[in-house]
C-alpha cells in the first residue's frame, strides 16, 4: 500500500493558501517563492533561522483582517513582523507559518497638539513618529537604539524602551490606544486618544504581548513638548562596581535624570575605534543627562556631580555645547554597531533592582570567566536594564552553545537578585525555556489562559514566550 507523502500535503496546503491570499491582496504583497521568503527567515537574533511558508505585506487594516480570516480558516499560524529588529527571535517564523509584515502601513493618520497625541499606522518607524512632529517642537519619547529601523508595531509587541525612558517611561507609558485584528479577523479598538479607558486594562495586556494576542495595525501615541534644554555629563571610573554604586546613589538621591547609560572597557574600546567620541581610558563610563531650564539643569547636575566626585572619577566631562553633547552620545549610540564590527555577540536583556548593579556586574564577569568567554556591558543603568553582550565566534564549533548556557546563567542571576528575565527585548524564542525560572506553573497557566481567550487555537506567533513543550501541548489540545 502507498504511504501518503507528508511533504506533498504541506505543499498542496501551501498552494491552496497562496491562492486564497492572492485573491485578497495585490500580487506583489504575497511572497511565496522559496528564494524570496528567505528574506524573512530570521530577525536580529540571526543565530536562529527558519523560512516561513509565505510572507504577506498588507496595506490596510481590512487587508490584515482578510489575511487573518483565511489563515484562521486554514489553521495556519501567523507571525506578526514589524521591521524584524527583535533581538529575542520574536519575529522568527516557524516552517508552517505565514509572516504578516506591516512594512506597508506607514501613514500618519491624525496629529492633535491640543490633546497631545498622534495616530499612526503601526508599520511607521519609531524615529519617523518624532520626525512627523518635531518641526512643531514635539517628540515621541520612547527611543530604542534601533529607532531608525524598528516599527511602532514591534515597539508595542516588545514594550520597548530606550536611553531616555528613565524619565518618560517605556512604550506602555506612552501608548494611548490601538486598532488591532484578532486571529479570526475581527477588528477591535482598544483604548483611545485619552489617558485611560474604562474597564479592564486591555491595552496593558496588548502592549508587550509579543504578537501573541492580536495584530496591531494602528496606534495612538502620546507626544510631548520638547524640553527647554538638555545637558549630558560623562563620568569615567576605574571599576564597574564603583560606577554601579554611583548609579544607585543618584537614584537614591531622588533626582530623575532623563538617562543614565553605562559602558564598560570592552565597549569603550570598541566604540573609540569605531566612532572616536573621545571617551576616557577607564574601566567604566556613565553618561547622565538631565533636562529642563538652565537653572533646573544646574541644580540637578550640582547634586549628581557631588555624588560622582565622591567616588574618585578618572574623568568628568560636562557638555558645554550642542556639538559636545552629540559627541558624548556618539559612542553610546554606535556601541552595538561597533561591537558587531569586531565580534559575533549575543545581546542579553534582563532587569535588576538598581542597587544590585555592582553585585550583578561582578558575578557576571566571574561567570563569563568560568565559561572562558568575554562579556561587554552597555546598558540603561538608571532603570536597571542590563544588556550584557556575550562575545563569541559563531564559526567555532560549540561556541554558540557555550554562549547560550552563559546567557541563561546571567538571566537566572537577574531573577535571583529580584529582577526579571526581560527588560525591553521580550522573551521570544531566546528566553522561552527560562520562563519556568521566573514563574511558577500556576502563574504560567494564568498567562496562557489569557492567550486562550484571544487566540483559542494558538495560531498567533506560536512557539514564543512559553516553554516550547508547554505551548506545543496547549496547541495540540
Ligand atoms: C542594534 C539594535 C539596538 C536595539 N536597541 C533597543 C533598545 O534600545 N531598546 C529596545 O527596547 N529594543 C532595542 N532593540 C530591539 C528591537 O529593536 C525592539 O524589540 C523593537 O521594538 C522591535 O521592533 P520591530 O519593528 O523590528 O519588531 P519585530 O522584530 O518585527 O517584532 C518584534 C515583536 O513584535 C511582534 N509584532 C510585530 N509587529 C506586530 C504587530 N503588528 N502586532 C502585534 N505584534 C507585532 C512580533 O511578532 C515580535 O514578537 C534593538 C535591536 C537592535 C538590532
């Protein structure tokens, strides 16, 4: 008796699916040739790759709804994708999935300065939201380092932050409402143009849900007036632990700088070679920026510099001009690119209480030495959001596995000291199997029941966030 060929079943399913998608989208919005779908096989966590069945690029909420309706009927998983800059593998496809990219949803729909909001399509890049309002002296606060490329959709998916989120909060604090499409194609409006909506905080659920609950097509964002002025100060120390202590003392003093950024020697060296920002030769560097009128800036910096000087700095450089401010930020902003020039690296993202910075930096270095690997640190120190970069050679056999094991140990350390597995990059595939280090089975069950409500067949971005075995069992049930 002839056995059925499983590959033939997938291919015939794909042919039927592509035909149905082509019936609701323009021809160039359905990408299905094997060579073309390779463009979607990974996000910025390039260690993991898997080409999808197909990728679609709808241009409206209605087209998104039509695609989801078809995939729902066909039982095909859908992976939402913004610009694919996730460092956690959040937009990584599975072999049986359709990538739904929002790159064609880029319009500004409404700008309201009286009520301080802007409504945009979700594929618009983060930086171009500020770009749309800066001529009128407004800005959108969350500023991921990837802001030139990443989309508001992905920012909402990951509840992204950035250097200036210490003062202004992360995406969830600046998101007022969304238009989203449920897996069965139903379009829903959540939140609005005002600060708070009645009923349960569904917007809070959507923000940071990593494409698990609904597909966001439009977003209403809070915009702010540009501050009168801002001034960064750069401080160099001969120990990472001491720099960590300075950070926690600044926070303890009750001052709220707009940013406190940290870089250690390997990062300083790499960025100096790459960008030549004129950073001092030291073990650890802080950039602290405050905002306001000149008088406000002077008052805040007075307290900050007093704390800084108590700890024997190697260097202190207060900006005296816009050019100098830009130069102080230049190295920090190019740190990831600079590190990428000299090494393969895995960028971790965990959060810890600020007073644990010295301990976590010390223990991270000890753990890295135990694995024979080097770790460089560049991160948002003011809110305890660590980004250890594990340097490794992707071509050396066994190095990736060693790097993953060290990464898991560092993230477990974040949890152990009272922090969290994620800061701003999300769980994705990278940390899904560490979720049980943070959550008891009952906690995870409660979170999965939320997904059940939004997406009962578990078709939206499957195989992310929850441990693989747990989510596979849920999907099969
Ligand atoms: C060099 C570099 C620097 C970075 N710096 C920062 C930083 O400072 N701060 C920070 O927070 N992150 C940073 N990141 C990580 C990344 O840029 C953010 O996570 C970003 O928000 C991802 O946006 P994206 O549009 O690329 O989303 P993608 O990578 O495409 O997707 C991210 C997640 O959102 C989901 N998603 C995408 N679109 C939708 C949608 N329409 N509806 C529902 N869910 C959706 C995806 O399924 C996925 O889970 C950095 C990345 C790089 C490469």
